[in-house]
């Protein structure tokens, strides 16, 4: 792509030409991003929609003057097709979430999530003050028509693409009722519309919000549903509840809302947002064949299946159709994900191979004793394969990484087949001499890998260390 316009903007703003222009990964939009290095490091953006660019530039200026956490814009081309903005670094909040150890979030990440929910309420209500919603693109307000557009987006781009049979008029009746309820929902302020962890950058240990140009006036709980039920974020249910309550408490400063009303409205917006997301995944994945969106479909289906465990009596036919769709063979793995438990264990061969308490009577047993042993060195003897010095020793040595490439391939194939067939238990054991270093590292790696990749329930047991940990689906 021709980046001459960015180079010109950079030189005009800094007084010097950039030393390098590096393309950055894109997302779901057609905008292209570049990092310009030199006198100052800036992000250059080239967009294909002038209307969308104008909206972003207006909102960025408005939010910045409100003191809200958005990137500053420094220079704009005359035709508004390109602009330079503040460089917020490379760390998305999503990066911190996906790299967590199983279900656990470290304290700094939990603080960032809490701060993000608090800042969201501030962003929505303080951002709405004085905003000219007539400058929003493509719509100034979320209304009944907007809701029907999203519901039909799901119907045409996802539901029909799955081959699910349904009666159009009965489904439209439920869509009409849902659209009426959504359009009347309150409180209303600035609705971000695509508020999710990929659109939160972590800069100087604080959350900063990006890609807000699709926002409009609308019901604010839509954004809470969008963030907490983001498909690949895969938040545990207990954390979702805690963060939702953090948001509700922050909301009290702007528009008090009791817990029961909040929970009822949020549950409806979670269903609506899930359908809207599936529509987007269907279009971007099935029709445009973009891998990122295809990979996200199973996570969204799993969210939908969990939601439907408690019915929505106001929309009986919609629930019937959704259950039929989610139960199709092509989504069997997503459905069975909640049934399968993989038991991963580390052990010492000196104390014998573990028994399998399930009815399956066994599984994989991998021998780690061929791998270079940290336990041979005095400084590692009091530590385990969960401690950073041992992890660093094993990974820098590299033998265990090659070993786990092979075990991952075998176990992954097994899990995928179990998910297809609806099996409920698999055991994977790693043994070494003392059950302390190599086997512990391998079991920890495998448990986190399986939970991260497949979203299944994993029971992790370090037998000789008397450590147990459960990663919920």
C-alpha cells in the first residue's frame, strides 16, 4: 500500500522524515495501520471510508477533551483518508487474558479488568455529555430498526448458512418482540457497540480505548455484554459476575440501577450480542473465509449453549431454533466441550503409575526421564516445574519443548476425537524420576494448553507435590 501520505504527514508534524514505516496487523475493518519511527514514534492510519474516518476523528477529539482514555490524533490529511495518532504500544488487554495460566488471572490483570469496567461507565456517560450524535456513522442511535438489522444479520449470514430449517414467520415474531424490548431498554448514553478486550490497549499500566467509531447513543448494557461475553476471552462465569457487579457499582454515579433489573437486562443483551457476533462471524468467516472469525465460532456457540440452559420464555420459538442449530453435528465439539473432563497428572515412577478412577480405565502415560533433568543441579533441587528458574532452565535447554510438540499432537488428536464423539473422560499422565521437575512442567503445560485451545474442563494433579487445580470449561 502506498504510504506516501503518511510520510508527508509525519514530516509536516515532526519536521523530519520517518526512519521506518512498519505495517501492523489489521483486524476486522478495512483500515490499515502502520508504525512510523523516527523523531517520534506514531501510528499512521489509512482508511477507505471517509465517513468512518470523520466519525473517528470527531469522537477522538471529543473524548480527549473530556479527559477520557483515548489516543490523541496529531495530524490529518486534507481528504481525511489518513491520519497520525498516538502510539499506545503493542499490548492489548486480550493478550493478557489469553496468556493467563488456566483459569487464574494474576493480580495486575484483575486490577486492569476492574479498572476497564469502571472506565467503561465513565466513558459512556461522560462521553455522551455534549456529543453531537448526528456525527455518528452509520447511525446516530441504536433503535428498533438497528436491533432488527442485527437479528436478521444473524439469520441470513449465520443461521441459514448452517442449514438449520425454521419457519420464517414464527422466528420473525420473536425477533419483533425482542427488538421492541431492546429499543426501550435504559439507561442510555454512549454505546461503544464493539467494546471488547482487543479494543483496549494497555499503555503505562492503564487501559486506553480504541476503535470506538461505530458508537452511537444506545443502551449501555450492550457494551457490558459485549465485553464480558467476548467469545475468545472465555471469562469464567464467576469472574463475569464480579466484573458485572463492578460495572453496576460504577453505574450508580450516573444512573442508579437495582441488581435484579440489571441482571435481567444484561441477560437479554448477552443473547442479542451473541447472535449479532455469530452473524459477523458467519459473514467474515463463511463468506469472506477469514480464519480468525472461523476459529471464534466454536467459542460463541459454547456461550450460546450455556445461555440456553436457562430458557428465555419470552422468545420460545427462537430458543427452539437456536437449540436445534447449536446441536448440529458441525457444532458437536462445542456442545461436548462442557461434557469432557481431561485429567492431567504428574507423578514419580518410584511411586508407581497413577490409576484412572473413571470408567475408561486409563489413557496416555508419557515418560519424561529422557529429558535433561534440572534435579541434578543443587540450585533447582528445592524447586518444582512450576517455578520460574526451572521453567527457564527447561525451555532454554529445549529438549522438553521438542518432547511436548509430539505429546501435544497426540493428545490434541485424541481430544478432538473425544469431542466429536461425546466422550466424557481422558487421562494424561507425565512421569519422571521424582515427580518434581520435568513431569510437573509437562503436566502444567498440557493442562493449560488443552484448556486454552479447547475450553474444556481440565483436572490438573501434581501427585507428589500434593497440588490440585481445576480449569472449568
